[in-house]
C-alpha cells in the first residue's frame, strides 16, 4: 500500500501546563509538530481534499487540546493529541506528535524540553 506523510511543523500556542504552580498561573509557549501517515495517493491523483487529512482541522483540534486543558506533563499533551487525532481523522494510519516547551525551568540554560509520542491504528479499527 502506498503511504505518505503530512506534517504540521512548529505550531505555537500559549498555554498553562507544567509541574510548578507558577507555570499554571503565568503560562508559557508550547510548540507542536504533528506528522501523520496515510495513503494520499487517490487524493493526490484527483486533487481532492476530501480524500486526505484536512490539516486546518488538525491544527484547530491541537489548539483546542492545548489551550483548554491544564496538565502537569507535556507527555500528557503529546499522548492526548495523538490519540484524539487518530480517533477523529479516520484516514490516518498513524500519528507522531512532538510537544516542545522552550526554556523549561530546569535550573540552568536549556533550549527546550520535548516529548515525542507515536500511535498507530490497529488492524481492527
């Protein structure tokens, strides 16, 4: 089976996640990459959006998940985003989500912390 990958890279959101109480109160910047594997051969041949993933809808769902929740862990965000997208986009075979937290409070200089989570549709779905 032919497979392709559609990605959204470095979507940026302001949200309130983290272990420290201050992170929940003040909030911070979060960056998200979503890589989605699917067969888009028919969509490409026919130039038909209805036969592929709508990445505008994907972006809207990611934004909703990140901005309407408050979690301690970016791991939870990556996990939830991946599963929600796989469930909500039947055309997808698998989803890999990376959530980055720039300048995490680790006691010294650090570009970012990140969590990467990948899930795939089981044969029975």
